[in-house]
C-alpha cells in the first residue's frame, strides 16, 4: 500500500519555527518538569468583529491543516534552537526532533462560515507541550485570512451581487505573502478575480485579469508609433478606427490625443479578445472615451468585441455615467442606420462594453457610488482591500480552556478577556422563518440542543440577559478536521469556498450585515455552562480586603 502524502503549507516559511520564542521556552519548561504530555484543550477565537461591523468570515483553515500535517522540527531547526536555549538539557531537543502533530485532534468551523465573537473557530486537543507550540502559527494563519475575507465580503455586499470585483492590490500589499494571501482570500470573500499572476499560478481556480497602465499610453507619442502592420482578420484597425473618427464627428473641434490613439490600436491588436482601455491618461471625456469607441468599432469589424474601459481618476460616478451614455447613444445611432445599414452587430458589441472603476476604492466609496447611481460594471480594488486599512488586525486569541480533563479559567478586569472554561461545542439555532437566531456554546461533552426543544440561552457574563429559544433547525458548527496526523475529509477548492461563503452571507439577517448601525448577533451559553462559569468565577476571583 502506498504511503499517504502530506500537504505542505503554501508558504514555505510556515513551519514549527514560525512562532514566538516564549512558546519554545514554555514547551521546555513543560518538558523539564515532565508535564509536556498532560492533555490540554486550547480554543482559538476572536473577541470583536472587525471594521465596526457585526460579522466575520472565518478563513485560513486549509493552511492550518497543511501546517499540522507537515509539522516537523528539522536538524537545522534544532541547531538554531540550541543557540537560543544554551542551558536546555539535550533530551529536550531529542523530544523536539521526534515531534509531529499525530497526537493532536482539531475540531473547527468550516472555512467560509460567517462567525461571531466567542465562538471557537478551532478547538485543539493534545499534549500541552505540543499544543502550546502550535499557538502562534495557527493565529498567524487565521488572523489575516479571516480579516481579508471579511473585508472582501463587506465590499461585495456594498457593491451588490451583479458588479464584478477585481483585486488589484499586489503592489501595495505587505510583502509577497501578504499579496498572495490577499488575492486568495479576497476571492473566497466574493471577489471575481485578481491581477496577481503568481496567485493565479498557485491557485489554479483563481481567475487572473487586468488592463494596461498609464505608462503604456505615455509610451506612444503620436501616430508614428502605430505598428507597421495593423491588419487583423483582413481589417486595418488603424485605418478603420480613423474612418470611424470621421463618421462619428470626433474630428470636429476635438483634439484627440494621437499617442493615446496609437496605444489603443496597438494594445487591441495584441489583445483583441481582452481589450480594455485605460482612458484617463489625458482626459476621459475629451479624448479617452472617443479614442476607445473608434478602436472598439474597428475591432468589431474584424470580428472581435472590445471588453470596456477603465477609469482610474476623477469623479467616478459622473464619468461612468458619461461613458455609459456615450456607448449607448452611439449604439442607438448605429441601430437607427445613422452610419449606414447593417451595422447592428457593431451596436451590440458597443452596448456590451463595461466600465471599470479604480482609484483608492474602499467600502465607503462603493456605498457612495451605488447611492449616486454610478454606471460602474466592475471595480479594481487594491490598497484598502489587501492592507485592510480600516482595521489592520482581527485580534484572534488562543486560550487554554481545559487541562487534564478539568476546565480552567483566565480572569480579567475586562469581562471580554475572561475566558469561558472547558472545551465547548458551538450550535447555530435557526428560527421558524429560517433566520439565524443566535449561536449557543455548550460543553463539548453535553448533548446538542434539539429541534423544537425550548432552550434557555444566557449571556455568559450578564445574568440579566437571557432568552428562551425554540429552534426549528440546529446546526452544529464544529466538525473534526485533523486527527492522527491527517486531514479529516477532502480539502475544498477556492470556488467551493467562495460559493459557500456567499450562501452563508445570504443566510444572515440584513440588519446584522448592514454597514451602518448593524444589529449585534448573540453568542450565548447554555444554562449549564452559565452556572458552571459563575461557580468558577466565585472560586477563582480573589476577594478584595479593604482596611
């Protein structure tokens, strides 16, 4: 029987040493005092939704599993660790060298699920020495992935379901990994493609597209820069475009930029099936759009359809409307025979042309353009998407909740930082109208809530907040994903994750998703877990003495 292969992390930097030093020093202390094999349970979760919203999309699970499957400390790792821990006993390094993740079991929420604070995204069971070593890498793999996916999902909601969204952020991303990861997770969150060629190579179901830059237009100074051969399918594109310029009346009182014209002709000849012109190098209205229309009609005569234009500056709402109006008006004139009979197919090709807008787009701009009735068919979004400028980090944490089978607790003067003890399962309770009502945390060893059963759901730290819920459906959010050193179940591709994410967003109430004053979604605890938590707080909270 052939040996099973393990999947490797996408980024080769991901491995046991992608961690904080204190994880190593804690592991050594556990090992030295012979506590490293004690069973522990850690939960990875976040405390607050990002971007001022009330939802988050979980992502990064596939990379977590890849990390666990390939977890192995190498000889060169050991050599370096010896320099950090010069006083450590040799047996510790022998233990590290033999270590893998086969004794770890992970339960997780499905990647692409809409999640909320306090719900464990990952529940990690295993020897505490090993489980402690996993903390930093797991947080690193989940934090940014979930943040970008959530950012992309919010932008998808702001743009609407019919608008194409393209990720253009590689040049502004935080390094190569930030760029590739952002391309991947923006697609999961609802974007339609990326300009990132390497991301497209790594993730073969990630569409790659793009236009051209201003430099390409600037590099053509006059008609003298037209190609020597402008013939395409028997049509001289340059000559046909110039003929259209005369027929459309663009020569009358208009100073069309001849270098821009040459650039559009050259690019169309090289890319006849994907011709999108950047029309704001000089003037969108005075020259860019008109030069595009003439070349687009010439291309149509040769049997090809131009795709559209990109506007990268100026009043995007106004300019997009003007572009759409010009395309439609010219198409109507063609249909009416203003430029000769039998040109209906040319009119149709012009009507199909779309308008792409870029230029520092963020969620707020998307909402504003939508409110203004902008005629934008697609957006190219970079900086604000990939860097998550509105909020640079999600803030996931990895907390010990159980040791040797006994629940344990971390206290804090900030209630939000007090942990809920014990390994927990999370169930989503759905009401009679199919709406998500709340998520319920239950001790992992307890039975799940049942459909039609009246359940008392409580706020974990506020005894006055409680509600009875009778669910019509109960969805268990956790499932085993890693056991015995291997992934449980098949990995999902990006298209499957993207489709699942969009279905998830469709199941969340609109008031929870809305960008302004969204309704908080509740993560509650069962009555039994609430009572246990209160008892634990009483036992562990020191009593202040006043004198």
